[in-house]
C-alpha cells in the first residue's frame, strides 16, 4: 500500500520532449536550467521524486517544487522568476539623452567624452555611465584608423594579387616587392620590401630579466646609421631572401631583383607583387624587366600595402630581433638581421591567405555605412 500524497501526472508533448532534451544536453545553458530539464524528463519516465533528488543531489521538496512548476506553467515554469530589488534610479529618457549627447556632441574643449565628463554633463554617477557605455558597446575614448584606396583600378589590382595568393600559377615562383623610405624606431615594414632600419645603441647597458621583474632598457639611444633591408617572401614555402643595402634607390632595387633572377631556377617564371613606389617604375627597372619575359609584375593598389604578405614577416623582425636590441654599428645590425633570417628559414611556414577578392570589396562599405548609412 503506497503512502504519501499522490504525484500529479506528468505527460509531455513531442515538442516539449524535444525542447527539454535539447536543454538537458546543452553545455552553454545555465546549469540550473539543465538540471530542471533532466528532472522533468526523468519524472515523465516515472522516476520517483526520491530517486530524482538523489541523482541531482537535491532535497525532495525542491524536486517537488520544480515538478509542480512544470505542471502548472510548462516550459516557462522552469525559468527563474524575477527577483525583487531596488527600483531603477535612472529612467530610459536619461539613458537616451546620455547616448544622444555622446554620439552627436563633443565635450567643451575636448575631442571626445570620458566617463567622468559624460557623468558630469548628464548629472549621473560615473558607475552608471560606465554601465551604460558597456551595455551599448560605446567606446568614446577609442578610435580606429582607416584609409580607402583612391586607385581607379582598385578592383582589377586586388583581384590580380589575391588570385596569385589563392591560385598561384604552375611552374612559377610568386614573390612580392615593395619599398619604403620611412625610418622607424627601430624599423618599418613591407613585403619583398625595402625598409630603412636604424642601428640604435642604448645609452646604458640592458638590465637582464629576473624572477619578479622584466628586462629594462633605456628610453634614449645613440644612432649609428641606417641600412635598407630588402626581402623576398616565397608565398608557397615561406622562405625569405634578404639583402641589406646602404640606400634604397632604383639602383639598389635593380641589384636585388638581379639576385632574385640568379636565385630562381631558369625554368620557372617569376611573378613579382610590387607597390607604387617610384623606384619600381623607374625607366631602367622597366627596361630590365622588359628584357626578361619570365618576369611578370603585379602592382598593388595605392594605400594597399596590407596586400603584401611579407608585411607580416617584417613585423616579426622588430618584435624578435631589433626592438629590444642594442647595436654599436650598422655592421652589427646587419649581422643580427642575417642571423634572424637564417634561423627563420630553418623553421618557416607559408602564411595562410584566406580572404577572397569579394570579401575585400565588401570591407570599404563598412566605414561608408557608419558615416552616411548608405552604400557607396
């Protein structure tokens, strides 16, 4: 003879069983909701409340509570009820005014809003403004740079270069060529590129890293001259051919592509991806290329050095070999670059290019939409 209160009959529709099974198997939903879904499924199979309580490590009254909640409210009853709390001290109108002022106006004497300035201008607390900014992903303290290419043949050039990356020709080597004359601390970057790098010597010895403190370097330095680094990245293998020269005129560029001509087997064509720097279009360079039909030149659009994969490789040199170094002479700097290149080529891998031309063409519409809300 059974004792105790008779449990309510729990029957599930096919739709409810499918929803509950999804909840019970989920790894992203809150654990409490997953456990309640398991409870209902077990109860529908006839498992007694005592056994369900043991499986979930809950009390028997808790199991009975959520079982009854499901009988009365079905799936909606498995969610937590809203907790009572302090009434809102900031109304929707105040939030709207804060957002409108932040987006449409500038603070007096400043270029952008901060949390404190916005709080003072709107009569709100700093924590309230901070929560609103976080909720609406508003970041007035940040800015993002962009540059739209003005090249009239942008579409054709992008399609040409991206086609070489995604579908390189047979019996050919694809390299990229670019050159920049801008100096940096301690270097600038580009793809088969000319980069002027400074030989900087710290005014005091470098303090070595230790347990609990990082490496220390002085902020000032002595310049010992510059060198121009030319590098050719093979997009198929990832290997890099480099050469340091004292200047970056068309004579040095011509000498470097002559070295490429000797390094690439004669049976292979050579596709060079170059930028719009005047060195690459010099009459003597054009004549040299015209006399060698196996060389094919592909120009990147203006303001589009990001198409050069070697830009990423040149980013590794300052990070791993130059920025934290100290060089007493240009010769010392060149030796460091050569050692880095030699070690890199022993473990190199090609960079994986995945962007299609169509996906690149869609990107200019993003800043245009932000400015005017329409496509250009």
